[in-house]
C-alpha cells in the first residue's frame, strides 16, 4: 500500500493568464490541492480564481467536484488540467515527463472513480486546421489533434475583417497588481482565414412559421457569429440601461450605436463592434468646438480599443449643440443596474451631448472635465493649432492641455517642464501671422504645436502666468522671458517700441549689437516655406 498523499514541488498555478506563482501540488484521498510557496502570494493579488483562498494562497479541489483529469504537453514542460463539474477548469503547469507515471498511479490509488487522460498535442506548426467549439473554449485541431485552445471568456472583441477573415481580440491581464515577471509580450489578436460558404436555415417565413429553406452564407460570417455567442459579445440590447443610436464618432471614424449596460458599454458600428468595461474608462472631457455649433465628448481609455494595428486610446464623439432629445433610463434591468439610481435620473430632456456626458459620468463614476476659464481672442474655449500634420484644437484646461480631435492628446500641467513660444518676432518689414508653441516635458517626448494665430499669443501668455508654467526664450531655453511687448502694431514697432525695444532685448540675451543689424543680402522666406507648417510630403503615422 502506497503513501496516503503524493507531493509535487515547483508547480505553477496557470488557471489565470500572465500569473507566475509557484507552489506545491498535493494529491490525497480528499482531492487535489495547491499551495503557493513562501513569497509567491503577492502574484495572486487582484485576481479571482474559484476555490482559491487569499491571502493564504491555497487552492482546494474536492474529489467529488472533479469531473475529469487531463495530462498534456505545455510551454513549461507538462501540465495537469482539472475539469470541474461546475464547468470551470484549473491548470497546473511545470511537471516533468517522469511525473506522469507518478500522477497516474496517485490518481488511480487515491482518487477513486477518476483516471488520468493523456491529450496528444499537435506540434507540427501548421497554420491551417479545423476550429471546434468545446464548451467555452475554441480548440484548433491539426490532423484531428489539438494544437491550441482559446478560452472564450478572455475574448474582448471579434470582427469580420473582410469576406473571409475573422479577427479575435483578447482582454488584457485582469489583475492590476499582478507581478508579471519578464512577461513583456502578450497575445492581443488572432486572425482566422475561413474560406468557402455554408448552408444555414432561414430565420422564418412571412407568416411567422419556421421555414426549412436554407440559404448560402459565407463560412467566415457563421464562424464570427459563433464566437460572438460563445464569448457573450452579442448581448440583447433590450437589456441595456439606455441606448444612444447613430452617434457620430470622429475617432474611430463612423457612426456607432452605444448601448450602456451595468458593467460595460457596447459600441456597435457597421464593421466593428466593441465591448468596453467601465473600468477601462480613465478620463471624460466635454469641450466646445471653435465654431460654437458643435460639442465634442471625449472618453479616455486604457487599454485602448484596436482596429487591426491601429490603437485608439480616446473615443471622440461630436454632437450638434442645439440638438435635444428625451431619454428614459431603466434601472430595473438587474441588481447591478440599481447602483446608478443615486447618480442618475430616470428621465432626461435636454441637449444630447449633455445627456451622453452625464450618463457616462454616472456609470463610470469618473469626473467630467469641461472647458475651463480660458478664452481665446474670439471668445472660444480652444485655439486652432496643428500637431505635426494634423489640424485640430488646443484646449487650455484647469489642470492640463487637451488637443483634439486627432490625434487626441492630454498633457497634464504636472508633466510640463517649460513652454517655449517660437516665431513670435515682429518688425515693420516682417510680421509673422502665426507662431509655434513647444512643450518641454519632464519625460523623453516633447510636443510642438504650430500654426497658432498670433492674436492668441496674449491670452496664452496670461494663462501660463496664472497657472505658474515656466516660459522660456526660443534663443536660450534656460532664460525665462515675457513676450507681452511683441503684440504691438506695425506703426508702434517703427516708433518708440520698434528697433530700440528689440535691440534692448537682444542685449539682455547677451547678443552683440552689431550682429543684430539687418543683413542686406538676406532674403526672408515667405510663410509658405516654413517646413513644419506646410510640409506636403509629410506622411502621418496615424490611421483611421
């Protein structure tokens, strides 16, 4: 008669992806247990695994709750898959090849009624095969042998990229406090090429009876719909708290229907469909466009949504300022929806942009940042500017700068080391109509906004002064300087405030008076020759 228990050391709990916690596995008459080694419980913080007790770091799987056991080859040697009767599956990796016989003997002797199955994995490396759905997982088979599994619970989005191609995107790591030691790469998307067509039954006839007629549809569309159903991405919109149809999005471009649920929102377009949990929403902005006819509502996301290789860390929606609508919210959808009764009203009848912003603020519990006290030369909340080759609006807010709509960028005051005004020189012979604004950041990347109307210079300078932001000279960025005297008319520049003022400014910079004299051989370039402002050969790296 053998021992009453069998132990295996240095085994990883791999039930949750990206978790590297090592411990000991024990097989006994009562079931299978795993206990984290000393100092390894920190890696388990922030995750929720059924049966795992924290902070002890113990996983107990009772024998009567286990349906079957499976042994297979994995990246960390060999692994044990424990399938529970409630539908969950636990993964234990890190066994050696010699442990298979020991495990089989322990299961046969101690866990009566169970046996250790062996799963033969395909290692040919082929990229074509047959996908099969088994429970809540998609298994890709090559020559009738499994090659890999994709748990549907970790699918965040799926799209029909084209007629025969289906993309499947995955959720990021679930725990914010996970210690992902050297785990620098993550699988974020898999694309399947599904050729051919298949026959499906029609939904029904005109008289309401079911029809036995079949129609030919692409196999890719059937595969796409199956993934949506298994991954719970096709939730009925009738269960939503509120729906906003045909919302114009500038980023990503298109019109989308927005369905707000208790814990996430659905962004449904003609081609792309996104499921965004509310905890991914980081910031909310509501600003007015310079034309005073439209409003922009901006949602900051982390992690961003993706379309192929293009990442969108911000959703930018545009509304007509005067468009109003009556909206009713449903708080009786489920228990989770009732938490919003104290934050939101059941009925709204006001401008659409205000309703959408208020609902987003209520369901995400995030602060709504609106346009601050800054007003430009024409009284608008923002000023027109260009970032690289992209035209947009720069909004000086109470605690940072926002550039929208594309590429959307938020720069907090705390990250700005200094501000440099460039090309603000003025004389009777050469008066620049625009100037540039450079942000020297504490981090490695600086930002430069160009083609700003010179009339906005005074209001921007006052804003910098009020918020204590350091302003530097373009010639010597280590010297603080004020440009208040440069917004004078040409007549004043030729008189008492002209050459004398500029000469004194040059002397203050340590520049020789002789070097500041006008060069008769110099021919000033026209505004159209400024490279950073009108570079027609510039190719943007951002995609729609």
